[in-house]
């Protein structure tokens, strides 16, 4: 199972690095903590219970946006709150926070100021429910991860650094980066005869790499393809391709709807949503789905461009994943398709 989690994380990071050369993207993990900084320089650090311990799932998320003097947000989550008697109490070193909700709880500013110094000094923290049930949050790796966060945001040596403070002016801290705007064109409805396009375009597909990507399956034919309308003259062809015991993806091509069809394979892969004009690929690290990576692309009228990427690399027992850790974000602006036919 551990190897499956590592494989999922590797897939997420490989897809991310292949799609962008943006230096703002930072991914890092050490012991029981991981860090993801997206292209706006917002950073999120997530920590969990010890991997080899007896504690039930518990996790903390520390979020900080880029820029001088920005606040720190801390959230705490337990994996299963069924039957847990609230309120919860969080204790680390000399700091105690009481009155927390079961499930997911947020610390206010004063609680953050009280807890953060003790987090940096401790080995672990305890969460206790009314009734005595306990969870152990590991702090192994926290300092290294928060130092990497400071580095990514240009805070090292400034008064606002989390780990390595100094006298450099806060004005030297890197500013936030504006998320890119992607103008999305919603595809039109299917045209009469679109169902027949799969058989017509199939002979022009280059399938050598597709067969390899699909575990050398031998049943690929025109009936394996799904055709979706993109513009008045362009269509999307989708080939379902199983990958492993519980992950699934689709290979995609954009083609003309009339000769020459000229199908071209695209980087985007996954399920096509015709209402959103998007393709999403999601992979989980193991069967219970406690770690995920996903990529989203949107159609801009000509091609599919990446609009989002998330991934958590640590499989620690939270069904569906403990948190969403964006690696790439954008602002999607949707427009209706033009009444003028697009050129092939």
C-alpha cells in the first residue's frame, strides 16, 4: 500500500512538472508532514499521525498566502467523528486550545499565536475528546516543511518567518502572484451524424503509443471511441483506458469533423464534461482513497489548457483525503460558443 501511495504522488508531480515550468510551484515532504505551494505562492503544510503509530487519523493544515505580514491559518481534523463527544481539546507543549468542534475545527488568530511556537518546539501534540478518546499528531518534519514554506515565500531572515527569523525588512518578502485567467468556450450541442464520426476518424489515429498506455489491450477499435462536439468543426475523441485496480483514464484526440480529419493527441486525459468544457483526471493512491492527485484542463476554443492541479502524497487513513492541496490554480471565465463557425 505504501508503494501505491508513493506511485500516486509521483504521478501527480510528474504530470505537474510536465505541464508547467513555473518556478513558484513547490512540493516537499519530510517525515509526517508535506508541503504544497501553488503558482500564486500560497503554501499549505499538512501533518498527520505517526505512520507507524497506533493513533487513529488526525491531521493539521497550516495555510499562508504570499506577501508581507500575511496571517497564518490553522485547521485541525480528525478522521472519523462518529460517536466522538465534542468539544475537543488540543494540547502541545505549554499551549492548550479547548472548545474545538469534532470533525474539522479552525483556530482563531489568538489561538494560532499561542499554539505555533509550541508546535515548532514539540515532538507531537495530543487531541482529546470529551470522554477521553485521544489522537496523536506527529510534529516530526514540521520545522523542515515550514522552513521550506518560508523559502518559497521569500521570508527567511525576516521578522515574519515561521522558522528562521531575522531583521530583513518585511518588504523583501515575495508578493503574491495573480492566478492566470483562462477563457473557456462551452462546446455546442452534438450535430446530426456525430455518432458516425468515430468509424470515419478511427483509421487515421496513431495507436502505437495508445496501446502501450492502455496496457497493450488488443480490443481497441472504432466502437471503443466516444465522440463529443467541441466547436462547429472540431470534435473530441475519447478512448477509455483502464489503469490498475481502481484507477481509470481516457486518452483524447482533437479532430476535424470533415476530411481531412487530422486527429491530434492532446496532453489532457480523463473524463470530459461537455457542460463545463473540461477534462479531469483523478487518481487515488490506494483502494480506500485516502490520497489523491488530480488534473483539470478546460477548452479555450482551440485547445485544452491546464486550469487546476491538486495532490496529497501521504496516505494516512482519511477517506477521500484529509485536505485539498492545490498545486496549480487559475481563474476560469466561461463564454458561450460563437455563432460564427470556427475555422478548421
